C-alpha cells in the first residue's frame, strides 16, 4: 500500500541560542494571567487564603478602635474595672489574627505546590515533544533554570505575593476609610499618599523588569557553564583548562552580581521613597492631631486610634516595593516559561495515522529527499534529492565524507528531523503518515556517541522495550559483546551514573548497541556504532551482529571498511545525493571517490564527477531511477 505523503510542516522558527534579555512588551499582568490554566484549581484556596489574610488584617485594624474605647472610656473616667472586658477583646483579636495567618498558609500551600508540579510536568513533556532542532539551539542550562528556579519564583509569588498584593491594597483603602471616619482632616493627609505611590510604581516597573529578565537569563548561563564543566571534567583536567573555565564562570557570576546589585539599587530607591512618604504624612498628621486635641476638637482616644491605624498601614505601604519586585520577577519567570511552552512542535503524529504493517516487512525508501537544518540559510540544503531503496532484510551501508549528511539522512527515518521535501517511507507508508509511537516501535537506533542515563544497566537497555524479559536482554548483551556487565558489582542491576561515564567509551557503545538490537526491530539504524571498539571486540560484535542483520532491514553509517563489510550493498553520499550504489568490492574497483574515503589514496574530482548521475553495479542510471 502506498499513501500520499502529507504536506510537510514548516520548520520551526529559529530561536537564538541564548534568549534575549529585552523586557517583554506584555508587561507584568499578561504573563501572570497566562498561568490561569494551571492555577485555576487553586483559585478557591487562593480566595480563602486572601479572605483569611483579610480577616487577620481586619482584626489588626480593629485593635486601635478598641484602644480608643479604653482611652476615652475607663482610662478617661478612671474606671479600672471597665478595662478588663475591653482587654479580653484585645486578646481575642490578637489570637484571632495569629490563627487566621496560620490558616492562610495552611490553606494555600498544597494547591499551589500542585500547580507548580503540573507546570513542571507540562514543561518536561513539552521538552520531550519539541524537535531535536530546538534542543540543538538552546543551552541545557537555560532550560534547566526554567524548570527549577523560574518555577520556584512563580510558586513564591503565588504563595505570598499575589495574596498580599490584593489584601494590602484593600487594607490600605479600608484603613484610609477608618482614618477619614476618625478625623477627616487627618485622614486626607494619609490618603494623599496614594497618588505619588501609584506614579512611583509605574515608573519603577519597566526598569526593574529589564533587570529581572537579565538576571534570570544570567542564572541560566551560569547553570550551562556548571553543567558543561561537570560533564567535561575529564577534558578540563586533561588539558589543564579548569582555571580557564573557572575564570569564565567568575565573569558570569560577576555579571550576575552586577545585575543583582542593579536590582537592589532600584528596589532600595523605591523602598526608601515608600518609607519616607508615610513618615512625612504621619509627622504632619501628628502635628495637626496634637493641635486638634489641644483645641478640644478631637479626643485623645481618637488620636491614639488614628495613629494605631496609621502604624498598621505602614506594612501595606512599605511592602509595596517588595511585592512589586516579586510580581515583576514572577512575570519575567512566566515569560521565560512560555518561551518554551510556545515553541512550535512541528514533528507530531497525524490526526488520523495510517497503521503500520503488522508484521512489518521493513522496506525503506528515500524518494527525492531534500533536507536543510532549520537554522540553515536559505538555499543551503544538506541533502538535495536523495533516492535510495533498502529492501526487506537487506543491510545498506551509507558512506560519505565528514559533513556529507549521513547522520542527518538516518535521522529522517524515525523523524528526529523531517524532510524539507520528498518522502521517507516504510513498507510504502510515508513516515509522516504514521503515529510517532508506531514509527519508533518499528525503528531502533544506535548512535555513534551513545547516551546512557543515571539508571541501572538493565533499565538503559530496555529503554525502548520496557516489557522485554531477561532472556531477551541477555541475547542483546551477547550480540553487543557486553557480557562485561556480569563483572559489575551488581551485574546488570548496577547503576552506571550520569552519562555512563564510569564505563569506557567502548562499553557505552556496546550497551547502546544492545539497546538497539533488543527485541529484533523491523528496521535498524546504526550510526557508526562500533567506532570506539578495539579490533578484536569489533570483530566479535560484527560476527554476532550478522545474526541480527539477517532478519531485519538495516541502514549503517560507516567510516571503516570492516563496518562496510556487514552490508549487502553500499551507498555513497556526496554533494547531497546518492552518487553510487553497489557492493564494497564493486565500488572499490569502479568509484575513485569511494576508494579514497576508505583508503589513503588521494582523489581529485574530474569534470565528469560533477554530473548528477548514479553509478550502480549494473551500469549507470539516472539519479531519479529505482535502485
């Protein structure tokens, strides 16, 4: 069955390797509102938390009014017995305030933690879904900082900042109302604070937002440097370049320190102004209040209550700068989070996937395949019309000069990348028409640079076949000549550490090969999987591999004659096309370019070699012909 290839999706937009530190035009509110899908389940808890905080602040505002009654009542009338009921009310208000603040934190903590967990899980899922081209362009430290420090910043704002931004504004408005009720001339003096505070906060926001974004990007750069230094510790020690990287880390840390000091300067100016304004207002109100008491127009108890409420309002006013800084940090963190979440995912399963053939025959066809990396300049295609057919059960080696596109070609088979034009099909079905799960179950891959995870040997091997039994794992280890795992402290249950760096390069390659051949995949892609093996081990692995290759379709990227000998046919990739196909011996005899790649024989292309033709064992055929 042959299906019509779906229209290729456009490649993702290029993203700079390091995100820009330019402040977002979205401001503070819009990025925070985008968090609603994750925060919505926590909104009732946020509401109850704000209510508890508001009631606690209300208790605090009532305390000065009780003091007014004490001063103007029992104290003014010299009635000591009348103090006790009012004192009990003060005690109840104090205890109520403490309990309500405790309840506020208790109510909100768990729902916000759940929201953070959902955001982190969704970010991780997004990173898994994003194409390899995205990860090629983004430093790992930048992604790590978004998953850890940025989400922690958002959590802290949701736990505390968002509640008290609302509660403190309401408290200030309510407090000013109480002050106006106690003495409208004095209340107007304190209420006049609102206008300069609003103007100050707007002028402060843009400056702080720029510094907040720059700081978070610099944290990502630091994380990248630390990650590279840890993963590359052997290289750094071998070349004695630890001090060099340490100096770079020091410069980055100094840049971060400068940015943080800039943030501190902006916040300190805001905070100083916010503290000075209430002091001036309270001082002016105090002078006027004393004069009014002396004139007898205001009672002493009223003046005590007025200044009690004024002192309570100092926290909502003074915290404004800190809460605004927290809001800007959270908005910047949310913007960075959505930079990843908004990145396009062009490689997806189709809405109505074509079922893969069961059992799969494994016939692989490249038909007029063109490919360019997403960040390549216009017209700079790496593959420019590749045509190749690998019949079921056949092994084809792809040979070419460094940078000719061999790895890119094999990465198109399981859609690590998508073709720019043309089609790759398995058993007549375009790979873009299959579900990704089906496709990646059919195709198994071993890369030249093996990647192992911080898990046991067995967990690494069964990564693509989690249901494999011990007998299948043992067979895969035998094919890869990886019985050395039996000598590890706990056999194949031994944890091998990050990147498997506790193992040699050859051991890592053999484990990656065992992972690839486990379960007998329908189609096997091997990207120079034996490059790190010694000659003796390579020979043993090749002998064992032949039994696997006899029952599967395979494409092998090869650089050495010994690996090429595993193949039934060899395809020479040059100038973005397959320029010759045949057995190893045939190409050695008839194709100088191929012979030069596998021997030390120099090769100078002649005028005939630039023509778009294809050498085959049967003679010469057009590049678009069937192989």
